[in-house]
C-alpha cells in the first residue's frame, strides 16, 4: 500500500482556512507544472508534440493559464469553454474543438477563433460548411468498432472498452469518404483522433492505440493522397485510483508510442506527423 502525501500539513491547512471560507478546492501548482513538463518530456522525440488540456475536466481559468504557460493547448467541447480560452488568450491551433450534437453557434465561434476542429460525425461536414465554413486544417474522430482489447493478462485478454457500442466517431469507410470530400473542398492538412478507453492504468494503452491510429493514417495517406498533419491520441491514461495500484510510467508510455511511430510512420515517409494528446 502506498502512502499518499499531501503538499501541505495540518498547521498550513488551518492557516489557509483562516483566510478562505470552507468548502474550497486547493490545487498544487507545483505538481501541475511537474506533470505537464513530464508529459512533454515523454514525447519530446516528436517535434510537433502538443498536449491539449481537457477544459471540461476542470474549467478553472487559473489552472488553464498555468497549463498555457507550460505550452499546453486546450481541448474544448462547448461555447463556454471556447469563451474561457479566448479570455486567457488561447486561440488558433492552441484550441482543439471536439464536440458532438454541436449547435451552429459553437462551430461558428470555433471558426472565428480559428480553432482546429475535430469532427465527431460524418454529417458534421455539411453542417460545418454552412456554419463557419470548412477550414484548410481539420481533424476527424475515428471509431474502429468492435471491442478494444489490450494484451493478455492472467485472466485472458483485457477488454478495455467497447467502441462498437459508442455513438461517437467515424468508421474506417466514413473516414475515406470524409477525407476525399474535404480534400475536394480545399482541406490541405488532416488529423485523426480517437478516444477508446478511460482511466487506463496499463502502460500499453497508448502504444496499442498509437499502432491502430498510425496504421490507419498510413493507409489513408496512401489511399486518398492526403497529408496527415497530426494524430491525436486524446486521453484515457489514468492515475492510481486505489492504494494498491501503481502509477503509470509516462516515460515508458512515450517511448512505447515512439517505437510504433518509428515502425509504422517513418518508413512510410510520414516522420513529420505531429503527435497530440
């Protein structure tokens, strides 16, 4: 069992309570910065690497500003989150806008900020065309369907999640259709995004997901003749949720993704693809 150390003691806590009425949240800025830097270091082998903080997880403009200063972008899913980003000076490719059942005003706002839009559904293409227009850089969310399994354990294959039951993302066939159509409409730079599992404490989740996405990216590059500018592995890496669980090794995860990058994308002449998380 691992002891969880707080970044303050009882005396410090009592002093804080004298100034701030309870209840409140208290955040460890030093550790936030440490985690952001460790993540960047783990993917430093990729020149275009960028972490996009999921604003929905904690839409606190102070924390967002800390992460902005550490080089992070912002992952947004709503109008309000886009407003927060603009308020702290994060615009353009500093924003990844990933949304479903999206109102027209949200797409229009994202386009005004020149955010990178990640389309969740193939029907979003025409809707975006009418509400904001199709930009030169765009991303699409991929759903491979089926059951996402990760390696073997003592109990057999680990079932991480069931993408086949999810309503989010495009099928492989829809990605081809979407990329061909948007290429005709003037899109020059394409991205691929996927989110297949949450809260995973296995270091092989990202490398396994990377292998899947890198392979699809290579195939789309060859089949459709498009430039894959970036691949967004999204989130899903968890923390030790129980005292007996071991923390993920972010350096091992980064190196695992690096290995798949070298195996799949580099030989295909795609060594300049940026990795996002």
